[in-house]
């Protein structure tokens, strides 16, 4: 889109919008036409997104669970770990808060002489 003038870009944007169905247009208008960028690069599918260590969520969760005693974790435990994994890879604020709280709480337990969870 670097070769086009702002007017040409706006014309193309309007043409894309006009070619959409009413339902799609309604969603765009709900979020804000000015903020909508039909030329943005699509996001990577979740299964090929990687964290800072360049691992996918599938690799991370597999590594984590293989290092955990299989007799000690339930499906709910694994599901929670997977949810945290997705949240970390997606940079989710809620998961960041949960992660930082867990680190803080573990330090508190150690400081006061308790075993960690």
C-alpha cells in the first residue's frame, strides 16, 4: 500500500467496505470505521504463535506436563496450565496478573518459612 496516495487508499477501503455484507459492515461500524484497517496483516494462527523462547504453545505445554508427575495432575490441572500458556503467548493482561501474583505468593511463602504450593 506504500505506492498509493492516502486518497487512493481511502477509495480502496470504501470499495472493500461497500462490497461487504450488511452484517460485516455493521461490525465494522460498531468498532469504528476510522480504526478499521482492511489492509492489515492477518494474525498468526494460535498454533504457530511463539513465546520469547521461540516455542509454540504445544511444545511449551508438552514440556511442562512431561516434567510433572503424571499421577499428580488432573485434567483440570492440565487445562489450567494450557490456559496460562495461551495467555502468555497472547500477552493477555489477565494471565500476566495471575502469573505475577503466583510468583509473588511463592516468594511470600518462602519468606515466611512455608513450603510452596
